[in-house]
């Protein structure tokens, strides 16, 4: 026995390690084997040695843990007199508690170390969660669980496998979710108070400041991954039971803050009865209410952080489906969403879904909503990744019959102007949107056809001033001007009601057949609602060149284009393609002039030769 204890841990064989574990479990006499086994719980130890030590130490601490006093860091540690502190049994148990705390710290070190193999990391996590289940007298041991999550978030390594493992195996338990939300809220508040010094190093050359900023961004990525992978709460009706990892379930705050271990057996029995009563009191409805509160606090604390742009977009993409329905009061997101909506560009497009839900379902008032929505209409929006959802929301936002005529006209005209610069798939969406606008708002149907004679005297004078001096002065036609100001960001000042949708007429001769065919739907009298129906924007919002081509090749046509002529052509281009043009062949005149020039030159040569002969 002495030879085994005096050997260095690096040279200890696996068989000797098993012997140390068996001796520790057999008798208190071999308690000195405990520190030796702890030395093998390290990321740099061989995985077999770590596993063997872990199995022995887990079996040992599982049996003695209920009898151990609270840890030194516990706030509710009972006060003892001097005689009790000098008790050998108390000293022994206090020493075991310190070794258990050291064991937990070593397990966390193995879990978060990049040098640990994934297979060993999974085994260590299972053992750690067993102590979370049993280490607090049968209650959920939130102290060591919070310590694990804090180490994961603050670690410099990505730890994607560990986070994924924790989410896939343990987030199905309602109490694990509950205490995860509590830990994420605390960690987010900690990061929120430490991110301000980084602002000073953004433009500087301080490498330490740069590393600190990068570490904070990595921590924010980890917090977002953890809270976004917690599944939503099932059974919101309060009737279904929830699966617990710890046997006693979620305790109230008062119960959770009580002493972990009573002073005597009678107090322990009373405490167990109280816990059983608390377990019966907490119904599924109460648990659902507590979970919703913790869910809300965790997400609000996270959204206050300086979120990187990639995480920012991920949050906005899922906020309306994964977060808002489960918040206790969704209106508290109004500041975050309005700030995101004011950023502009793709971020505003992604924030529109959640903002629309708050306005329509939770009574949010946003006076400048339509001005910001009007500013988002640009050619780049037709290339955005989330354009399909944006066009559907745009159609929903313009559906209200209480929309002012100038606002509906501004959107219709702005969309019409975009027709000349968007791809065919975007033109199809715009036609469908304008179709619905004209049908919902009969007051703007005057934009479909407006003659130059409808202009006022002032407008005519402006038009005459813009006439080119090279134009014929005797012409009765006056060139019209478009009063619409496409550069104006305020739809009220865009002068859309004084304009017309002349851009739509250009689509009659569009190079893409689906566009030229679809634009004919606007020729119907859309004011007669009984004879027309609204277009479903979902059918056009996700279109592209590929979808248009696929629709065309599946389209059944009555007359198939042939590769040969039905009649022999008499000319290269038919006269119908060049209406008003005449072509004259002047090749004969050129030949005659060349023939005359050649004949004249020959006569001059002959006369020259005669003069030479006469001189001789």
C-alpha cells in the first residue's frame, strides 16, 4: 500500500489506479487515496486514467454527499460553537466538502478544456449533471450548474460540442431550463457592465482591449446559442405535467434559499415535509408562469448587450416566432425593435416582422412606421435574402381601408417607379402589390390613366417652359411632366397624387413574357370588388429567374414555336417590324456613275495618244 501511495501520478498504471479506487470505496482507512485520485482529473491526463478516477470518485461522493456540511461559499452556512468546530467528525466532513468542491472544479476544467476528447467530455458531463441532481439533498444543485455555465460562457474556446451536448441531452427537463435562464440573465448583466471600457479601444491599437472585445463577442455568441436552443414551453394550458431532472422539481425562491442541510434529524424531517408540500403546491400552471418570467428576464438582459451584427440578424430572424409568443409582456421589446427598425437596410427589413406583431396584436403605436417602410423600397430589397417575408408584410401593412389616399398613392407610385429597374421576378411582385392597392383603395384609381389635359394651368405653364426649342412650335401636343419626386423620403411630400402609373404601360412590351402577360390584369376595373380578387403575394414573393423559367417550360401553349418557316420569306425582315420606314436600293445609280467615269478616262487616254503621234 505504501509503495502505491509514494509513486508519482505520472507513473501510476491503470491497474494500480483501479486498486486505489477500490480501496477508497472499501474503508475510511484509505481516505488518503482521495487526493491521489483527484490528481488524475485533468485535461492533460490520459483519458483512461481520467475515466477510472472519475468512476471511483463519483461512487465515493455519491454515498457521502448527503452527510457533508454546506460549502464555505454558502450564504446559509450555519454558525457553530467552538466545541462543534473541534469535533473530529465535523473536521473530517468539512475536509471532504473541500475535496468535493475541488472535484467539481476539476470536472469543469476538463469539460471546458480544448484538449479534452469529445467522448470523454460527454462522460464527464453526464457525471457532473448527476451531482447537479443529487448534490443538494435531492434538490437541483443550481450553484455548481451556474458555475458550469459561467465557465462555458467565459471560456476562450468556442466549445460548440459541449453547448450542443448540453442542449440536446438536458434542455428537455423543465428545471434545467429554469436555472439555465437564471444563469444566462446573470451572465448577460455581468457582460453588460463590462462592455463599456471596450468602446475606448475600438479605434486604438491596444491589443489587450481588442482581445477583450473579441472575448465579449464570443461570450455573447455562446449566450445566444444556449438561450436560443432552449425549446419553448409545451403545455401552456397548465394541464400537462413537465419532466424534471431533479426529483423535487422547481422550488420557490424562499425554499431555494433555505439551509441545504439542517442541524439535526428532526429539522431535516420537517424540511423534507415542507419540500413535499411545496412540490404539491407548484402546479404545471404555476411552473409555466415562473418559466415565462425567467424566459423574459433572460432575453431582455441579452438584448441589452452590444450584440455583433451576425448574431443581431439571427435574433431578428427568429424573434417573432421563437421569443415574442413566450414573453410575459411582449411590448417591452418596443425599444429594441424600433431602434433596429431605424437602422435601415437589411436590419430594418428583418425587424419588420416582430414590429408588425407588436403593432397589430399588442397595441404598439409607432407614428413614423409608414415613413420608414416607404424608405425601405429600393432596388436592393429585391435581392435581399428575406425579401419574401418583407413583401408579404408590406402587403399586410397596406391592407387597412383607413390608409390615407396620399399614402396609398405614394406606395403605388414608388413601386411603379421601381418597375423600370428590377428583375422580372421583382416586376411580378410589384404588379401584384399594385393590383391589391388599386383594388383596396378606389380613390387612387385616377393614377392608372391621367391625360395631359387634366393638369392645371400652373402645371401647363411648367410643362411649356420645359419644351425643347427644337420642337415644332405648331404642334398641339404638350409633353407631360411627372410631378412625383422619387428622392423624397416623406410620402406626404412625394406628389404621388399628381402623377400617374405610366411605368406600368411600359411592361406591355417587356422582354419577359410572364411579365407582359401578367400586367394585363391591371386593365380590369379593379373598383368592382365583386368581380375581382386579391393577389396572394406569397405566390410571387420568392420568385427568381429559375422559378420563371420553370413555370415557362411547364406551361402548355396552343401554338408551339417551329424551327422552319411556314411560308418562304421574301425579305430578311418583314415590313411590319419597321412601320413608317422605307428602304430604297441605290446600287444601280452608283454603277452608272462608275461606268461614266471609266468611259471618260478611256476617251482622255485615246486623245493623249493621238496628240503624241501628230507631234512626231
